[in-house]
C-alpha cells in the first residue's frame, strides 16, 4: 500500500506541470513499483497502530493496537491483534483498523484493476517522482480511482489516494533501509469520512529464508 519521504527543512521540493513526453510511461513506472515490491525479502515485523480520533495532538494517541507483518514472495499481510483497553478502542480496532488492513490481494493484481496515466512530476534533489492516476476498469468496483506518487529510481510509492464510492483515503509512507532493500517503516492514513488519523509503525524486522 505508501510515502512522502521526510527531508531536511531547507530542501526545496519543486512541483511542476508535466511537459508532454517528458516522463516515462505509466507502464514503465508501475513496472518499477512491481519490481521493488517483488524484491522485498521474506520477513516478519512487529506493527504498532496509533489512532487519534481527530488530528494528532502530541505523542499520546487515543488508542493503540499491535499486530504483525508477514511478507512472503513480495506479498505483505498485516494482522491486527484483537482487544483494546476500552470499548471505544475495541470497536475502532475491529471495525476500522482491522478492516482497513484486511486485504489479501497481491499488489500486481490490484494495480491491474486500473488504467493509469502520468499526470505530474516533482524533483526532490536528484530524484524524479511521478504522479500516476488510475481509473477502475470496472466502475462498480471499489476503489474506483487511485493516485500515487512514485520515486522512479527506487520504485517506491511515497504517497497516494484511494477513491471509493463513499469518499477517499489518503496514505503517506516512509521507508527504511534493510540490508540492500527498502522496507516500509511508517504509514499515515487519513479518510475523508472520518476525522481520525492512523499511524502505522513497522519495526523489529526479521528476515526469513
């Protein structure tokens, strides 16, 4: 599933309108994404979910949950541990966090549901980021649209939006280096339907054969 890589405050991010024929095609960009995803080693990691019922205010979320990440063959599966400290958090755990991460579809299959175009570009230092926007081939399916910023050099999705019939979900993703590959370290998720903010922190990575 994303990330806007955190850079030093003095680094300027130039956002420009994409000139015709100035960027790789959407297929080339998405091939980079699929290659990066497939190169993720088989591994497990601990997951910490931090949920604020409104905008984050300080380091103390309203609810915290734990879970696990398992990656096999480039396919990540996140499992949320049931239970919470109070009834409200327990309900949010089950109906919001649990369902949000209850996806089992491989990335390549998910991306193939959309027709993509390249609509924008930004330069961060020497790295080129491209905005790809997709429309669902079957307009009755959810999500019906998606957009994603992709670091073309690494093939990493650094931020994006999923469009549903009920609203949108915005995701930002940050990565960390594990041996010779990038792995997801932090996701920030916001929805137009709810005022809540969810942060998902990944750590204690354990590479398996």
